[in-house]
DNA sequence: CAATACCCTACCAAGTAGGTGGACTTCATT
DNA sequence: AATGAAGTCCACCTACTTGGTAGGGTATTG
């Protein structure tokens, strides 16, 4: 399951896509419109900025906005930033790989199945972008 | 990601599949062979029993064993018992459905994508069974 | 009686969801 | 050029839940 944080992230991004190319959007505006706790949202947006998805402008007239064209950022990307691995096991994760402990790497029964699941999932999430978030 | 608990569950089940039709298997034996913390394993097996996947026998000569033929229990089943929802959002979960808060049910952008992900995932996990856990 | 599943409680570490307060930056106004 | 309001940025902090560990006691079976 996606964490609540990730769900907030997507809701916030949806709003920013709608306001794309219209200048910086206030955190407080997003918070109000999308009913996301203000301070929590603050952290989420900052994280997305540090990861290169958003840009921000400080001071008066400042706010957050999407860095690249919405069609350039994939949903999989957002999930990885906020929630971490998409795969069901560390040993089949592309971006967060870790050896399974006490599991003979030779032939882990789950391994093969989970690679299938991963590929099926990514096949979708790597092709959907922020642009798809709006109608 | 699957919890460690779920991973243990699959490892334990793998062992039980190998010993299928050979009578009850001791918790301690599974714990040793698969290197799973004994007391933690105890809880996992009990949970799987209550969910109808395993059977147990108390007293001397007792232990745990798989209830139905391994080909009858799907991996999706095990995950749902141990970890809960497989879907990425409650609002697209088949077995653990919940309305999303503050998300216009009419058209949630994520919704559609996550239904695709869910179906792709289940397409695999609903067809793989315990039997597939062994070579 | 001994072996074994079953069950209960307590505990610690880590992660999640969110809040507080304040420092820093920018811009418009004067 | 100084000021002050409007913003982001940032370092903690609290409360709650989850994951995992550990010990000991009870019920049941051979």
C-alpha cells in the first residue's frame, strides 16, 4: 500500500499540474484546496523539490511549481521518492536492491514470481506521468 | 514491499510444502532449517492456521502441516493474511476496500492507474500457488 | 509424564503522521 | 536604501502504530 504521504504527494502534484506554467503556487493554497495538513505538506513538497521534480521560489510571490513538463515525470518516480522501493522484495528491486538474508540466492522460489510482479507494475507506473493525473 | 513477516511466512510454507503428506512438522524444525526466529514463527504459523491454510496437531508427535493440496492455495492469499491489502490504495482493494477521504470518488486520477496495477499484480499472484514455491 | 501447540504480556526499535517555532529570502512600498 | 510582510526552509518534537523479540504459562495429546 502507498503511504498516506505518497497519496498526499499525488494529490498535491495534481493541483500543481493544473496550475502548470502559471507561476509559483502557495503551499497554503494546495493545503486548502486538497485538504492536506499544511506542515506535513511542506515536508513533502520540499522532498519532491530536493529530488528534482519541483522547483520553488522563496519570499513574496513565491511558492512551488513543477520543474519539467508534466509528461516528463513518471508516477514510479514519485513513489520511489516518497515511499521507497516499488518491488515487493528488496532482492528484486531495481533502485533499492539488497541481498535477501538467509535465502539461497541460487533459487529463491519467490524471487521469480516477484520479478514478474515488479515488471508488470513498472510496465504501468513507468509509462504513466504526472500529466495523466488530470483529465 | 512485503513485510519481513510475510517473507518468513513464505519461507516456512516452502518447507511445509516439501514435507507435504509426511505428517506434522515441528515449529522448531522449521525455525532451524529456515533460520526464522522461533517465537515469531509461532505467531505466523498460528495466523496461517486460523486463516485456514495450515492444520496443526498438539502434543507429542504434533506440529504443523498444510491443510489442502499446495496447488490449492494461492500466493495472493498468503500475502493478504499476513500483510493485508495487495493493492496500492484502499479504494482499489478488492478485499480491504475503503473509500478514499477527500478524494472526489467521481474521478480520482490515481484510481484508474492503480486498478491497472492491481489487476496486473493479481494476475500473477492469483495464479501462483504454494506448489510453485518448490522446484 | 513429557512433548508440543497455544496464548498472553511486556518490551524495544523503527517508521508514520503531524506539529512548533523560528531562521532565512524575496519583493513591494515608502 | 530601509522596512516589513509574505513566503520557503529547517531542525526538532510528540504521539501513535508496526515489526520484531523474549519469557512464561496453559491445554492437549501420546
